[in-house]
C-alpha cells in the first residue's frame, strides 16, 4: 500500500489536529480520516478509483479553511508536521 496524498488542517495537538491520507494498493483506493494526530482515532473508507477517493477527501474537509497539502513532502526528512 502506497501513500499518495496527505492533507493536514494546520492545527497542532491531539484535540484540534486532523489528517486525511489517501493510499493506493493495486487499483484500490483507501482514505484514512484521522483525528488527533498519529496516536488519534482513524476512520477508513475504500474506493474503486482515485476520483471517488478525492471526492471523499473534499467532503471530509468540510469546507473548513487551513487545510494544507503535504503530499509533496512525503518521504522527505522532516517533511511532515
């Protein structure tokens, strides 16, 4: 499973932080909506194509501001907050 996208709501701490991650594995797309950082609770959603997964990401962002796309930082030392 390969992580393709990572979005963060620009908030620090267990209470306010939210991350949305998109993974691809053999044509299956999975979206992880995580509350509270790496130790927080996650919800998983599965999709048959990238477009459906990206649509779900837009809905999960819930029109709130502050979301940052960290996808370009994947795999770079010190890249992910």
